């Protein structure tokens, strides 16, 4: 899309563009040769593109170019953003597993059922392309260590982030941070004191986030459907924002969008 979008805009098109690729997610054009082995042909558009994580992204207008976040990036960012927004430096050790559909539609040995069934396979350890995307969104004061893995299922991402804080540091009001951050976020479901399971999030447009802590260790868990909240339904959510519609239009029944 980094080649197509400029051509579309040159025709005078002034409607919303929701891009599901990584082509407009980064503000720094220098990241593209490093992570994708390509020079960006339209670096000027990177300043115009809005990073489309609805719960934390900038406001979008009717003519915005919106970069839909990556699937892992969505889950990790939603899990860590309430902590990152407090401004204090911390390190997060994240392990996340995705199903076979996270590898795309092209068959490969990594998506072959006999290879994946009953197996967990780490890949791109500490070097996944969603790492700099997450860091850009959270800020440089977050030291991210990300280990992705392939899980033995078809769709869905489940992961945990472990954050260690000095034992002498006062207990932070973590629950207040999360509940405040997502009080008006209809597609993030929070659970204090427990980590989410994967299955309730699959085939839904939700990201489930939960947290628990003991002494100086905080663990935040997240679960989402990589094809929905991690891709297609989040694109619809972003399109709704550009059109001035409720974020959940077309994603949730009207009764669930507007409880009485």
C-alpha cells in the first residue's frame, strides 16, 4: 500500500483510508529499511498518517489516512499503555502466542497442521517487527522484551507481560489506572485480579485485559482474535471513527452498544 496510497491521493480522493499493512505505522521512515528491507517511497505521508489504536490513538478526521495496528501490537499496547501513560520507566517481558492464521494465507511448513498440532514454537525472539511499533506507541521509557510464539490453534492471541518494580516502591493503583483508561472503551474488557483466557475473545471484536500482582511483580494478560480486534474489526472500528459513527457500529448488536 505504500505505493498504492500515494496514487489514490493523487487522484484527488479525500475520503478515509484504513490501511491494514505496516506501510504507514511508523513515523520514522528509517525504520522501513531496517525492519522491512525497503525504502519508503512516500515518507511525507508518514507524518499525516494516524496510528489507529482507537483506545489510545489521535483523533481522526473524515479524510484521514489511518494505519491499522498489527495484531500483536494491539494486544501488547492495550496491556501496557495504562502503565506507560504514568510516565515512569519500566521493563516489560512479554510472551505471546498466536494461532496459525497469524502467519497469513500462504501455506508453509510453519502452518502445516501436523507441525503445529500439540506444539509451541517460538520465532523472531526479541526481533519481531511489531516490537518497534509497540515501543513507538508506548514511549522510549518502556523497555520492551518481546518473545512471540506459534500456538496449536487456528486464531487468537494470548499473552502475558511481566513488569518488575523495586520492592521498596509503593504499590501503584494499577486497577484504577486500567479502569480509568478503559472506562469508555467499549471493545476492551477488563478483569482485575485475574488473567484472561483465550477462547472468550476469539470470534469477537474485543480485547480482554486482566492483571494480578504479588509483591513487586505485576503480570498483565491479554487475549484477542488476531483476525478481528487484531485486524478486520479494528479496521471497521477505525472507519466508524472517521465517519463519525459509534465505534461499535456493525460490530456489536445495538442492545449491547447501548445498554439500558
